């Protein structure tokens, strides 16, 4: 499956599908327990789909979603950043639990409140043929490598026994040199 980023100018073509994908995400276990994270996700997706990404600034999100005063200090009030990090973690958990089940995915890049959207396309036949050829080639290369043969227990133990025997001889020789009788 190929992952292709949908550019901002093309988002309107997929608006209804992307809104539906967000609703599926919000009903999933990672998001079901946090209405505020769903509200945040819906807000940033809606503004992005409408082309209002300039409104996705920390201060504006804080005023609209968190009810902050227009003069609040974004440096000392991390509410929006905390909520965005929570959404990032929940998205990661959602996609980890639902690998490959999506026509569309979205991510919220660190340091931004503008989500990115991706369209997943299935491989074309020629791509599948290339992958199959690569798999066959990898199998041939692996078959050409010398195979390790299985060793029996006596074959594995023999070097250890010989090493122990040599150690005992060396220790005895050392003791007879230090304490001659």
C-alpha cells in the first residue's frame, strides 16, 4: 500500500471521507474516553478542511476550545500543547491497533496544530510483480548461503571438556611450581 500526502488544495475533494474517518477515530477505544481530545481533533480537522489553517494557532485554539481569555500567556499556560500531545499519543495508539485498515490516515506533526492527511492506495499489479520478484531473489540468495549443520550434544560439549581439562592441568602445574613437595 502506498501512502500519499493529500495537499491542502486537494482536501476539499475528500472532505466528507476525512470527516467520516475522524468520527471513526473518535469512536475508537483510544479516543472514546476523552471527549476533549475528540473535540480538539474535530476542531483542527474542520479548520484545515475549510482552508482556515491560519486560525490553528495556539492562542486562538486556547480561546475557542479551552475558554481562555484573549490575553492569556501561552508561555505559562500549556493547555493547548498538552491537548495536542494527548491527541498525538491517541492517534498513534489508534493506528497501532488498526494497522492497514484505512483508506485515509491523519497525523498531527510535533510543533504544529495543522493536521496532515494521507491517502493509502493499494499497489498496482506491476508493483506486486516487482515485490514478488524481489522475494524470489531474496529466497535464492538465502538458499545460496551455506547452511549451518546441526551439532549433537557430544559435539557441542567436547570443546568445553577439553578446555576444562587444560585449565586443570595449568592450575596443577602452577601449584606444583609455587609449592614444590
